[in-house]
């Protein structure tokens, strides 16, 4: 469900990493699972392979969701794309590859899926990752950028201020969000310095008063990762604009 709020013109409920608990995260299978559940908005993670090509992955180290050892940054993108990112979840997903960001984003666009793209840089590669991901995203959405309609654009988010600053320099008109696990006293100073549109935070650390403060300051407010329907209703009542969920089987895209 899209909102009519100019501060948050995007969907309200997002499938976390594509398929939530129903499919391997950050894979095309996960994306298709989310779509089958009716979702038209997802959150996913992007980092750079050794050759500077962005891939859709959360962990910098192999072994949890991708069979192998070592780090993502010791392999070129096509090497990663040949690895198994599905067997860890279930035999039915054996051989599911690591997606390349460009192809994954194009698939989302082809199906009208709105994207919250989390920039997930390796330590020491924050600037490069932010720059490349923003530059590629801007190229993919050149027509939407030209139209001036923010609702047609994806949202870039990151825990890394350096990555967000690089993204701003590479594509200043793409909307961005500051990922902050728990809002400290300096959250607004950081948000203003980075020129972000929204604050993304862990709902477990958010209070009603903090939610009101963020909204009164003119920022969109997004929470991760909300898997309880009662908590979801509470957050929406506090003025939270949107959230992602793993429980796409329980919390539907039109949840209110």
C-alpha cells in the first residue's frame, strides 16, 4: 500500500530481504516469494565484490547464507554468482545463486517492485560502495529522476555515514535514509549533515516520544524488523511511516 504522505510517498509494508522467513534472503527466489505473497516493496542489501561489481548479499563473510569460506571481497562478482545461496535455507532452493545488483534491480523494476536498497559496505570500502551503488541506481532510474516524482524512486539507506555521503555526491537527487539502531542525542545532527530524507531504526529501541520527535522534525520514519502484528499496529499508531517484516505470512502488504 502506497502512502499519500509527501515525506514518505513509498509503500508502508516491505518484505525483509525479499521473502522474509519463507525463502532464502537476498535471492531471486526470495523476491518471487515476496511477490507471490502480494508484496510490491522489498528491502535488500548490496555490497561490492572484489572487482567492484555490486552483489545482493548481507554478510561480508561466506558460510551463513552462501556456501564457501573467506569473505565476499576475495571473489569477483561472477564467482559469487556461481555460488549456492539457497541450500542453507532448504533443499528446494539448492543452487540458488547470489544475484548481481543490476540484474536484481531490473527484475524488481520489471515487476513494479519498490526498493529500499541498503548499502552494506565492507570496512574500508564505504566511500567506493556508496558511490558505485548510487551511481548505478541513478542510471537505472534516469527517467524517474527526470520526472521529478519521488514516489517513483527507490530509497538508499546505510549505517555508514561515509557511504551515504558518497551516495549523495554521486547522485544528489536520489532519496537516502540514515540507518541508526538506537537513536542517540546526535541523530538529527547526522541526518542534517547527510541531507537524508528518512530515519531507519530498530523498532525495539524506539519510543513513542522519539517517533514523534523524528516526525516533527520533518523526516520519514521506518522501522526494522517488525514481526509481531500487535507491535506493528502500535508503531503505526505512533506515526511510524513504514516497516519491513520477515513474517510475510502473517503481516500482509495491506496491513493496517
